[in-house]
C-alpha cells in the first residue's frame, strides 16, 4: 500500500493505493473505493467481494484507491436520531413496516451500486436481467409505498457524500415508478420505466470525479463534461442493446418542455413519456437532497418549487401525478400542526393533496398508539415543515 494525493478544490485528498491481490475477499472499506482514483467502485457499506476481485483481475486493474482502510466487517456511523425514531415507530405501530421498508431500501441501494460497479469495470448489462429484478421493486412499491416514502424522505436529506449518484438513481427510480403507477401504466411499462430511471444518470460514471465533487464554480470545459452525460449514457445503453425507450430516457431526462434543456433542446412534443416522468422525479429528488455543494431543501419546499413550473419546464401531468402521489407535504415529512403539536405525514389524501394524513405525536388511541388524522382547511392543519433541530 502507498499514499498519493490530489487536489479537490482547495482541499488535498490523500488516496491510499492498494494492490488488488492483497485485499481479503468480503472486506469493507471505511471510505469509498475508486478505480484509477476517479470512478467509484464501492461505497463503505458494500463489501469487496471475491467476484469483484476477479473482475478487476480479469480487466487487469492491479490497484485500487481509497482514503480509508479495510476491515473484516462494516461499522455504520451512529445516527443520534435512530433510537428516538425507533421509539416513535414502535409507539405508532409502524415499527415492522418501517423496518421492512428500510431493509428493502438498503438492499436496493446496494444493488444499484453493484450495477454501477459493473459499468465502471466495463462489464455488460443485460436488460432482461435488470427487468426481472425491477419487477420485484415495482411490487414492493405497490404494497409498501407509504413506508418506503418515509424511509427515502429521511435519506434524501442525508446523502451528501461522494457516492450520491447511487442514492439519487435509486430514489429517482422509486418516485418514477410511483408517478407511472398514477398514470396507470401496465406492469411491463412500469418495469421498463423503473430500469430507465435507475440508469438515467449512468453517463455520470464517465465524468471525472474531481468535476462531480467540485465545490467551486465550474469552468466552461467542466460544464461541457457535465452536460455530456446524457449522450454518454445513451451511447452506453445503446451498445448493450437496451430498448429504445430506455436509451431515450437516458438521453432526454434533462430536456425541458419549453426547449431550454439539453443536449438537443427539443420541446414537449418530441420528448418521450419516460423522459418527462424521470425529469420530474429526478428534479424533485435533487431539490430535496443534500449535496457536497448545497444544502437540502425540505420535501415541501422542493414540491412547491416544482409546482411553480417556472417557464413551463416540466410536464404538467407528471407534476400533478407527483403531487397527488406524495402530497404537497410529502409522505415522511415532519410537520408543525395548527394545534401546536408535532407530527409526521404518513399517507396522502387522494381527494386533496393539500391535506394529507398525519400521525400526531403524543395524541394516543386507546391502545396507546399515536393517532392518525386527516388534515383539513377548517380542522387540524399543517402550519409548516419542522426544521432539523425540531425533529
């Protein structure tokens, strides 16, 4: 092992070089692992498997790089809110549902990470295999949407790390499937949409790491590299012989209804349905998520910004589907109520997205579990989202 350093903005990052053959299989690194110091190979919660080691050796990658060290087990950073949240979920009777949703989301995120690792290492992707896996994702979303949305609401505010492409892609796919369900797309189309949304940013894996992680204002050449990722993703998926609808989604997800998008600046009538849906899901996730270069907005603020639809950038039907599926105060959001109590949005009101179902903390049923209320204009209503310190 040896150390190298490189500049990331004004910071000097010390990268340790590891010989691939010297790393024990199923090790966990404390920091992300990179190939050629640019492309992410694994996140801290993802083990360095024997299969991964073999792929690296087959492709003659004799070394990998990381700021961290490896050990025999994964140790997650402690979350000061975890125990308190578990108590809340148990008090509301949602403990089992939330645990199931959290386990699903964690496994799904690791799955997406493995897919991206294959791309980084030059392995081919097969649409039929991804579609089979996506079918299970669609089924879970159908059955457990309200719990899963509460899990990802918490996750969007947390993933500011270097490997943000994985959670962004995973969450964008989940939200896209929910929007597609509102459109009543048939199952095979939902599955195809899910695969397209999961891979919409695959071209980002070809953009240099220093650009993706830069906290500085990007120059012209760096901006051109970012703007090239839809074309790069399209080219990549086309070589894998993916369906046209999926490849077009990678190409068009940054196109806008008014022609202000990129790379082709096409307008509404030429943008595919999957691309319209993914544009809304992708933008909502980006607005409500933390990045290295920006703070997260709460889900309500992100939703309001999309609802403004300034200069008519987004498809109105897709925005409506998002709002009616998540509500204006999205599922999972912690809120202050007109009664002065705190609560959490737990489900939508299909009749009116302004007044979702809220679980009120401290308001108990006879069985000791927290009550769920339908908010309304004249009754209990939401005043505002809670800040991080108030949750």
